[in-house]
């Protein structure tokens, strides 16, 4: 098939260019939003890890107290 020139009305061409600009802007906004979501998720993961470590320490201490109270000293 031979390539033929395409004629487009100038106002339609401008509309298409404007639409492409809007789409590019939306794409950039979406990328920024996704980056923020990743940052929030990373912070959340960090906080969850800290909480887990704290709970593990509390559990160890509670086990120690429980063991100490239930096992009388042997002389």
C-alpha cells in the first residue's frame, strides 16, 4: 500500500496536541503518586519491623519473668 499524505484540520491537530500534553501531565502525576506510595510502604514496613522487634523483646522478658517465678531457686 502506497503511503498517502494525511490531511488534518488545524483545530483538530491542536486538540490532539493538547490531549497528548494532558496525558503526559497525568502520567507524570501518576508516577509521582506511585513513588509516594512506595515511600509510604517502605516507612510502614520499617515501623512494622520495629514493632515486631519490640514485641519479641517484651516476649523474651515476660518468658524470663515467668520462668523465674515458676522455678524456685535450688540451693
